[in-house]
C-alpha cells in the first residue's frame, strides 16, 4: 500500500494454539492488580498478561521496575515465536473482533477494528484528540518495555467520529465466518468472535473511510504518548510513526461511557474537612441509589459510612472562579481542582498523592470501600457524554486522569504488532 496512510493494515502476530482464545487474552495492564494477574496466569502459561506486565501503580512510588522484568517479557516473546506458539501473518490484514456483553440488563455487541494509525499529522496522520492527563511513571514503564521488546502488545482504544455511519456500515457488511469464537472464562455473558481481512477491496475501503475523520482517545493515553516518544528517538525518526489501535465507530451501540468514582482515606485531614467544603459547595441529601443521584442533577455526591444518605454536591460560583467555564460541568475537574487540590492539599502531579486515591468503576465496590473504615470517603461522579468530551477536548483541554470509563476494556492478545511493521512499504 502507498506510504503515509492515515490508517493502514499490518502483518499481525497471533496465537496459533487450539485452546480457547479467551484463556489467552487479558485486560490492559493498568487495570490488572496482583490478584487478577494470578487468575489470568492460571488460565494458561501463554496468557498475554505475561507480555503486558501488570499495573505499574503496584510498584513503590519511588522505585522503577527492575530491568529483569522487561528482559523476561522479551524472552517470553522470543521463545513463543521460536516454538510457533505465536505466528506472523504473511499478509497485511485488518483484524476485527465482535464483542458480546451485557450491561445493566441489556445485551450489546461492539465491533472493534485493529489497525495501525499514523500519529504524525505532518506525514498524513489524522486528527487524534486525547482527553485525559498522563503521568510520567507509567510512560517510562511502557517506553522501556517497548524499547526492549519492539512489540506493542496492547492497542490503544480510539473512537472514530463516524457521523455518516461509513465505518459502522462497512464493518457490518463484512459477511465472512469468524476465524474462531470463544466465551470469557470468568464473565458468562461475555464472548468474542475474531475475523481478519486481507483482500485489496476491504483494505482500501477501510483505509479510505478512516482517512476522512478524526479520532478520540478513549483509553490508552499513556501508550499513545509512549509511542510518540519511541518515534522521537533518533534511531526511529526515519519511520512514519504508527500506533497499534483498536478502533470503534462513534455510533456503535457498544460505545458505553460510565464514571470512574473516587475513594479516599481522609484520616490525614483535620476533623473540620467536611465543614470546610461548605465554602465551595452546597449539599443536598438523597437516597444512596444511582437513580436518585442521576435525577438530582448533581455533578458529584459524597458517601460516608456513618451517613444514611448520599449528599449531592453543588459547586458555588465562588468556588469555580479559577476553573475554566467549559470545565465547570466536568465532575473530575471540579473534584480534582476544588476538593482534592484546594481543600485536601493533594498535588495530583505527584505519584505519592495519586496513590492516595482509589479509582473505582462501579458503585457496589465504592460502597464496599466506604464501609471498610469511618475515615473512608466515596465520591460519586456523573458520567460524561461522548459529544461532551469531544466538544471540550477539541478545544485542546485535557481532563484529569481517569475522567471516563469506556466499558468494556479492550482486551490484549487477539493480535500483536511488531514495531518493524510500522515501516511504510
């Protein structure tokens, strides 16, 4: 194919095993704690978790991962290729998964296209809109892993602005049988079908459609920045910089946005911390249900073990004075800048302070956290809408880390990308 395409196919590396593919895939590294790591590793000695490394937040804030950890991943990669556990597709493909899952009692199907996306607008790259802040520690961790292995094991999640439904129509019309299908070993209602396309018509059609629009980064901001830095290095500057991406149409019904809530142990604060918040917020009690919270119109709510009711938080105009107007309706911005920074004295650019915050993506787990100690406080956040994120971030505004949760996470392991395939043919 011609050089400097906005989006292009690639010769992916895939598992050749006959065992269930769902025992080989894993969530992105940043949502895997040690317990989940152990479960995934028990499914198969070849589970992709061995190639992605688990969450760098599990490390001590002042300690980098050992070099041996990266080298071990490289040994796994080389050994699995040598033993034909992994094989390289001889032709360039676009890859597709159809993901079936349930959420709030409803069934969904999401179509995910795997491709390489050009991240340099000066070399034909499309507009890519990030929306969340990144931190240095995970970038350095991912960059070292990439330098050692020369492999992108996990795609970033991009939502294509598909206003004319071109991508959605195209993927819906791909009518061949899947290469394989599998059921998730833990989540009974979650299953996958995997497809690949290498014919010239499919490759050209998909590339043409994706060259005519912009992308919002739904997940993988640290991996995107890692890729940028990799290609800034002198030895890689001759290559057009492509990032391994999982692309979903913005009109796909499986693009689901929910909140990532916050939990915090406030035992380090003075006993007057709640009274102090009344300077910046009005509070309104409500029942501890998601329905009551949604109907309240509150951006935020506060939950404590010794309170029978949830308290909706309504910012006073005085408290919002130093926050840009467009961010005054963003729950994570209000919480971070007004509560955590102004009143709780947290510097969220410091890893030590970041680690004081528990990021929790569902209310039952948040309430479990709150019930553990009287000093535990939970903050409920109203979810953002896709159009709201796009409008804000198109203006160049970057939201706080973990402002959104696109459900479900894109799994790693269906296909891998070797950095040598970033070279234009």
